[in-house]
């Protein structure tokens, strides 16, 4: 599910700590692992149970966290249901920065939501007709300390990495 959702509690911004990655490659691997955990968390969301949103919130910070909280809150309030699994592939790290002891990793990936269906209370699809089944996404990860990364932002990409 390509949900960058919303809600109500505060998530800490990236902390200024010593970088936990010995190499750029370690940071890239941590970013991919973080995104994999994020997609797994999305696939476990039950919109009727806000407690299931928490694992998604724990893997996001900043803009991504605010968006996730707002979107999930609205979907829950609207009584929507989600079925199907989200997948991703073509994970391409593009940039590594260590700024003021905060590690930032940027990547492009292809988010596959072909199986995901969102249904409203009346039983109708709430998926826009123009939604792409495979969506190119730019993701920025920020360090939270102790080698952990969180998704700071996620936006549609102008570069199509969804070619198979």
C-alpha cells in the first residue's frame, strides 16, 4: 500500500550523534533494510485498529511521519479498508551525506501497489483511476542514532526506475 499516512503523536527529529556507519555501503544497506521493514509494517496495517499504525510511525520521521499520521487518521475516520500487499524493487541508493553528524541517505525505488485495494464503507474502490500500479519513488532516510535510519520523506520520482 502506498500510504504516507497521518495521526497525532510527536516523533523525534533526527538526533545529532556520531555516525553509526563505517562506510557508505553500510548506510545504503541500512536504508534498504529500513524500507523493507516499512513496507512490512504497511502490509500489517488494519485501518480499523489504530494500534497497527504504530510500527509505520516508528519507521518514519519529519515530513513522512506527519504525512503518515494524517493519512492513516483520515482513512480510519472514513472507515476505509485495505487489502493486498505492497512490494518494492529496484532500490537504488543515490546519495550519502553526513551533515552535522546526521546521516542522510537518498534513494530511488519502485513501489509496487498492483495488489493493493482500498474500499470505502459502501464497498466501492477508493483507489483513483490514475494510480500507477508501479510507482517510482524518491526516499530520504535520516539517522536516528545507534545505526537506525527512518524515512524522512518520500515523493514521486521524475526518474522512472520501475522498468523491468
